[in-house]
C-alpha cells in the first residue's frame, strides 16, 4: 500500500461556508496524513475574505468569480468551468465542501465528472420542497446523489438520507461544524464595536433568502418598522446582506428610521458579539438558526419551512413565516411575557457539541 499523503481539496464560496469549513480546514492542517488545498470560488468576495482571514486561512487558489447581482445559471456555469481547471491542477483524492450553495453544487458535480471522491459536510438537511429554500434544497439534494461520505449534523439529517436510499455506512453523524466555530469564537470573547443603548432591548435581524425577495421581504420590513414604532424601548440591529435585491428593499423601507440600525455585514466576530448582546433574533438565515439557540437566544424564523426543525422541536425557535402580523405578535409575546421569554431563552444545542471537525478529519483518514 502506498504511504503517500492523502490529497484533500476543500472548496469554499460564501460566508457561511467559510465559517463552517474553517474548523475542518484548521483540523486537517494539523493532520500529517493530509496534503490540503483550499480553493475559493469567491462566490462572495468581501464576505468570504472576512471569515477566512479571521480564522487565518489563505486559499491556495482563488477563482475570484463573484460578479455584481450574479445570476444562478451564470454563476453555476462559471464555477463549473473554473473548478474543473482547479481540480485538474490539484488532482485531489478527495473533494470536501459544506452546505447547499451554488459553489457546493458545482464542486460536487465537478468531482463527479472527474471521478473524484466527494465528501459533504452538513449533509442531509431537507425541507422536501424544491422551492423552499430556493435554490438550496435542489443544490443539496443533487449534491447528496454524488456524495461518497455524508457528514450529517444530526440524527434527523441522517434519517433524511436513509430515506433517499443512501447506504448507512456512507453516513456519519458528526454534529454541525458551526458549533465548533462558535466555541472557537466565544472563547475569544468577541466585542460588539457598535454602541447600543443599554436601556433598550436589542433585536438582531438578518434577511437574505431568495424566496423571500419581493413581497415577503416587504412584509418583513413592515413588521420591523411597526415593532419599533409600538415599542419605544426596542432597537433593531440589521446587518444588511449586500445582495442588491435585499439592499434596495431594506434601505428603502427602513432607512432613516429611529431605532433601526442598518449596517453593512458584520464581521463574524462582531456578529457573534451582537448575538450574545441581543434579546432575541429575527432571521431567515440557516446558520443563525443554529448559533442563536446555542447562545440561549430565542429565534423567530421568518420562513415558511425550515430544514432545521431540531431547535423548533426543542422549543427555542419558532417558525413565524413572513406575515407581518404573525412576526409582530410573536415578537410582542417575547417582549411582554417574561415566562415565555425564559422558556425560549433556556438554550439548546441540538446541532452539535463542538467536535464535528475532528470526527470529519478522522473519517476522511479512514477512507
Ligand atoms: C448565497 C447562497 C445562499 C447562502 C448565502 C449566504 C446561492 C445560490 N446562494 O446567497 O445559499 O445562504 O449566500 O449569505 O448559492 N455580494 C457582494 N459581496 C459579497 C457577497 C455578495 O456584493 O461578499 C452581492 C453581489 O452583488 C452578488 C450578490 O450579492 O452577486 C449575490 O450573491 P450570491 O452568492 O449569488 O447570493 P446570496 O444571496 O449571497
Ligand atoms: N454572519 C456574519 N455577519 C453577519 C451576519 C451573519 O458573520 O452580518 C455569520 C453568522 O454568524 C453565520 C453565517 O454568517 O455563521 C450565516 O450566514 P448567512 O446567514 O449569510 O447564510 P446561511 O447560513 O443562511 O446560508
């Protein structure tokens, strides 16, 4: 048997992939059997560079693919071609990617065409509705079809894969690496660089899902506006996602409002500090649904469905959709009913124990 080191190629494209793959990259870097290459599609530019820099990761190859307001087909096509060249050059034994973005779909497809073993971090999340989230449900379902080793964050995500006839010996429940990253960050005691009125309750809000663009997003901004108008002791911090479909709506509807602070995307460190400082969270993000419960912060999920039902079942998150009145009513309850607030703020970490990256590295070593 050859004693050559295993060539592992990690692909990252967007902010959440950088946060969630960083613990795996840092762990693999320490393993002597591993010859690691990091390829950035740069589907996101500054939002990718920020977390990678924070974790001290410099990609070996940066494809620099982001364009202003890029389309799904356009980005997918360019990512496939560019990743194909990168894989040809690095000639890896394994390709590893995390999540359900276009970068992940393109990495999985390219590995499949090149007959390279593909390993998927955060495998098996499903809503079973191809339209929600769009296009992520499609991306992760196709990705699973070509994955050799599925790193499922929870037993539920493993069960989803088993239902799709994935053999049990190809699935490992590892926990979600987002909790590894969170432990890493929390240990550094992050500080929020934005002054917050200590006499007011801070609500942290994020919005960026494609299926929420247009009317649903307008209903969300209406809820935020009404919430601050009805509650003089509430302030909202909303780091605005740079997707033009989000920026235009949010600044148009909420710009200049008293007690609604619109800021550029926070660096990961500041965002975790904001989460820790918040009273509760309004979001349609995937990762934030996992982080907030681990920090004991109630989450109202502004989506019709979620692939992360564990926190909802644990009673620390609520699926509130994008109806203005529902968002308002659920938020008001958290503000007015201390017993209910305590119930939702008791914290839970159904997504992991902070050791997912080690399990992933061990499993790749054993492949
Ligand atoms: C992408 C992912 C989504 C993920 C989200 C995390 C797809 C189809 N979508 O959505 O699954 O939840 O990232 O945030 O894979 N932009 C910048 N600077 C940046 C990043 C984005 O200016 O650093 C702007 C650009 O105009 C870019 C646009 O945002 O074209 C959209 O970026 P894109 O990655 O295509 O979609 P997201 O909405 O960010
Ligand atoms: N995040 C951040 N700054 C922000 C908002 C979010 O660093 O202003 C982090 C957050 O802590 C989480 C990740 O970005 O780890 C979630 O990314 P996003 O919501 O963009 O994507 P999703 O998880 O929905 O795919």
